[in-house]
């Protein structure tokens, strides 16, 4: 009888003591979790409210349709196409470098390399992915560009090719490792079936593994391109600060990110058109990268459902 | 009569085999391309920066003359920055990961939080800079202080640590968790005494990698307006400061060739710090990760 009472007492004590605590913990953690939502709301609110101010001064039609970006002349001319063209030139050059090399590396790692080789090479890709972009910028202007200039003397100090090539190098690890993930998750039975029918590793990779992992591979391209669009320091250092909507890759140019850095590293006085234009450009950048990220995760999820 | 012409088959096969081995080498070259660039990048930087790398460079403040310009202010400033970024980012992200993995009910709202975090991971760093500029620098009037920049970077690396921590927590097998609950431990006792200790190597690896990203990040600092020619180190979190990547950027942008050499010297210091951090992360991952 008394034994039971003690047991009840113990049970009750532990329950009382821990109950409030146990109930508070999830609430604290939930509040912490909500910070990420607050951050998103903060980004959206900042971009939308300040862009709104910008578009009350500059017609949105000019922003979206004009191809001249001249913030310093008079009240300024604000045609974002000049900046988008700059970004696109960089992205296309980067993609031309990064997609074949990244995919080639992914095929090697997933279809040819032994476990040992893979364990050696993956950390190298991680180190490459961890190099700060300002270092890549230095590399672009002090190493890559002099080589380009020695090949063809039409290249100026700032141009799309040196910046684009190095942005390409920067996104290779991303394409390689995400594509490799997609290819590795193709079931071994499919690969073995193909090899067993007498196909070579190359034929297996090209006709079986890549088609099966296709959406995952495309997702990695899209994500890498989104990263290239948002890349800032390489283009600020090596691509120049002359917005233009031409297709010439030997000229200096300016990207959306490059513009934001140029204006904020000088003094964009609070309340000027120039200050608010930062947020309008930021908004365009945010929307473009968000769309690409959504496409990429949609492709990845679709792929996951298949197997 | 032979139905199978072995010569034709051998011919066809050899063509396919050759193609296979040629492309194998091509793919191998693609894989090695990254390593080759890494070697060129390091060789170029060391060749440019080695001569400027001395004690004076480490103990001098920045200067308008290349021969006396140093990295001291930037090194100390980056340390201050990490003192703000690290605790804020760690508390927020590990808390978020614990909530999502251990407590969150499976509903639309939880799903929304997860999608939101993965989208946050894709937001360009320069946009986080704009958030910092409008929110922390202007609205909260923190100016270009250590606190404003530290909070901005903490938000930027939050998704990275959340995802790494979630993965680490997920690798703790259900059996361990059930054993703890079965022995009468409460939910929080299980989480704090069983799951966290088991997941901590993975979480720490994620934290170190994220912090090394924050340490090398330049764009948000430019947008916030971090100065490059201060002659003092900060005394409080509300003082302005310098930072390593920002300092390097300002030197790279100098037209004077001398400054390219000290920029290279700065890069060597920063890469050594990052390399140490990365090695620590890899070491912890390999040494302490528990196998169940």
C-alpha cells in the first residue's frame, strides 16, 4: 500500500516538473522556426515597398521595355534590359563551360569511378565550391583575362568572356554533384540490365542512365544557372560597369548584381531615384532566381516520384 | 557454314569499345578540370602575393600606400563578425531543424516552412544585402555595424545549417529514439540527451561549412556599406568594422598594380583560414560520426 503511494508520488512529481517544461520547448522551437518565415517576409516587404516607391517615380513601362540604363544622366534612364542582357551574356558563357564539363564529371563519378576515386575527388569539388567569389574575381581579372588578351587583342580589361568563364568554373561543382546524385539514384538493376545485354558503359550511361535521371540533371542545370544569375563579385570585378544591351562579348558590361554593388559601394543617397532603383533591380533579380529555383525543385520532385 | 561472322562482330565491338574508352578519358578530364583550375588559382595567387606576406602585413592597418597597407583591421573585423553570426545562426538553425524533425506536425504549414527554407537557400546573397540595408542598417538604425552585418549573414547561412542539421538528425535511427522513450524518458530528454548528441558531428560539420561561407561572403557587406579604410578595430557590436573579403575586394578594384599583390596576400590568408575550417569540418565528419 505505502509502496504504491510512493510510486504514484514519484510519477506525479516527474510529470509535474517536466510537464510545463515539455510543453514550453516546442513553443520556443516553433518561434525560432518562424524566424525563417519572418526573413522571407522581410525580403519581400523590403523589395516590394521600395520598388513601389521607385515605380511611383519612374514608369514601370520604361523599366520593363527600354534598353537604355543611364542612372547618372539627368533624372536617369531606367531600362533594365541593358542589365538583363549583361546578366544573360555572363550566364550563357558560364553555361557553355559548366554544363558539358559538369555533366562529364558527373558521368565519370557515377558510371566509371571506383568508390575510392569518388572519395578522393568529391572533397576537391567541395573545396572548389567553397572558394569565396571575390577570390574567383581576382583570378578572372589577373589570370584568365591576360590569357584571353594574349589570344585576341580585342578583349578589354573588362569583358563578358573572362567573367563568364570563371562564373562557369564556379558552378561546375554544383552541376557535377547534383547530376551525380540524380544519376546514382537510378536503380542499379537498370544499369546491370543494360550492361548484361552487352552494352558498353558509355552506351549504358547515354541511353539508360541519363534518360532515367534526365529531370534531375536538368534540375541541376537550372539551379546552377540561377546561381550564375545571382553571382555578384566575379562580375563586379571582371565584367566592368557599363550597362549595354549589345551582344558583343569583348565589351565591358554590367549585370543586375553588378549594378547593385556599384551603387552601394559608392554613395547612393537615401531617398534618391538611384537608391530606390537598387530595390527594383533586386526585385527583378529575386523574381528570376525564384522562378528558376521553383522549376528546379519541381523537376527534382517529379524525378523522385518515378522511382 | 558459319551463321555468325566473328570478324564482323569483333569489328563492331572494337569500335564501340574504343568509343567507350576515349570518352571515359574525356569524362575523367572533365572531373580533373576542377582540380586543375584549383591548382592554377592557388599557384597564381601565391606567385602574386607571396612577397607581400610578412609580419607587417598582418599587423598593419590598411593604408593608401600599398607597401604599408596591412590586413590587421580586416582580420579582427572578420572575427568580430563571426562572434555575432555564429551564435545567432546556430541557435536559429539548430532550433528550426529540431522543430521540423522532432516536433512539427505533418501538415500544410510545416510543408510551407520547409519549402520556404529551401527557397531562402536560393536567394542571391546580394539580395540578403538589400534586406540588411533596408532592415538592419536603416529601419533599426544599426548603421554599418558589426551587428547589422552579422545578423544579415546569419540569416543568409540559416538555410544551409538547417538542411545539414535536418540530415544529421534524420540519420539517428528510430530504434535509439524508441529505446529512450521506452525507458520512460520524456520527449525533450530524448531529444536533448539522445538525439542531439548522436547528431552533433553532422550538425557541427554543417555549421563550420556555413560559417566558412559567411566568412568569405563579400556582396552583402558591400551592400551594407562596410568601410575599407578604418584605422581602428571595433570596441562594441555597434561599431563599424572591416572584413577580410571586403578588404580584398577594395584592393582588387584599385587601378594601381601594387595593390593586386597585397590583394593576393590577403587572399592567401583568407584561403588558409577557410582551408583550416574545411579540414576541421571533414575531420569531425570522418572521426566522430557514429555508426549505428
